[in-house]
C-alpha cells in the first residue's frame, strides 16, 4: 500500500498472527516515515493492537519481520527497546508511588534517561509531581503513561488508544502533547477508534480491517482516491428510497445514522434533479445540506461498517 519509502523509520514485512483458526493479522506490509504521526485506524477486532504488540516485540508473530531502522525488532528486541517508547492501552503503575517516583523508577531501567523534572513539565504534571498515582484523574494518568514512554528519549513512540475513555478536554490536552512530540522530531505511531483524533493528528494513516491494511496515505490522498465526490444530506425521515436512478447526477443513496446521504460527483446537477424529484413527488427536502467527503466516508466505503462496531 503506497510507495516504498527508502528512509522509513519502521517497516513491517509480511507480518502475520493467528489465534487458532482466526487470522488476526494477515500478511501485513507497512512503512512509517520518520518525524510524522502515523495512525492505524480501524473498528474493534481489526488487528490494530495485535499489530502494535508485535511491532513492539511484546507478542511474537507467526511470520514476518519488523525493522526499526536497521534493527530487526523480533531478533534483537533489547536493542530495539532502547530506541522506542510504549504507552499501552491500559497502564498499571504502583498506586502508592508519586508521579516523580514513578518516572524515576522507570528511568532507572535505561542508560541516560531524560531528566524527570523535564518530563513532569512537558506532561503538564507540575502540580501533581508529589501526588500519588492513586490520586490522579484519567487524563493525568494518561499523561504520566506518556511520560514513562518518553523516559528513555525514544526515536519512535507507540501509543495504543491513547485517549480512550477520556473526557473531551483531557483528550485535547493529550493531543497537544502528542503534537509536541512530532515538533521535537519524534515519530509517533498510534492506534485509535476516534475519527476526529485520526484527522487532527495524522500526517499519514492506514485503514485496517480483518487484519489487513485496506489502504494507506495522507487523509487527503485517501479522500481523493476513494471519494472525489460531494455529499447531499437530508433528514432521515425524508422518504427518498435507496434507488438513485430517478435522480440524475446521484451515484448512491444511503442511510447513515441521523441522515440520508446522497453521493454525487456532479453537485449542481444532483441538486437540480433532487429539487425536481421533490416537486414531482410532493416531498419536502427537510434538513438539506451539502458537504465534501470526509475520512469517515472513506472508512465506511472501505470497511462497510462503523468505526465503533
């Protein structure tokens, strides 16, 4: 998927994982360029976390290779771990240690760790430096987990569902921290369930389903490749049916949550046809609005299902 990147900081080649008869990751090939935020986007069960765990050396693949620069992660995991940091989907810390003590503990596991005071400032935890972990909010715990992932000054940072379960403000605070990692020149690889998170953070992304990468590229590339179209939305109770043949210019008609969506590559013609149809049928075009295609439209086209299914 996509062009070969000779300067890729991370390469997955033919990566495969089976659980009994289930092929969780299906001969996956992927390349991540340096200094960017790269997202794995997909519904539950798509294989995102399993892919990340194999990439991090936490789960052995049944086949394939993972290269971090010129280091074979599977054959030399200890060498690779000096160059990357990991924030797991769920992090377990010693509840009675303070934030400062937790970062010092993990820093002692590496040669030349970053100064703990710098990490506390970078994560916005100055006021909680002396607080026990048990007293932290969900957002503060996630920022502590990210601080732990950075303690060895990594070149690549892996984040598995970093904002899952956070309130909107805590999520946006975490996004600022993640964007700051990119500004420092680090490469960030993250998995997410959230479409807005993928759109805000990603330089490039791969859409996964059933253990495969369906396509990869920048958000704009994916939209232009799969849906160079406009959308006409109506209220869901507008009885328009699913057959677009009577409305010239309309390619398809779908029900999506709280809207009926008409897809067109000729917006003006489709709008004129839609108004004519409404006049003939005596229908009111309630909630009529138009918009360009989004990453979520591409996701639904490629996977045929909602991100949170």
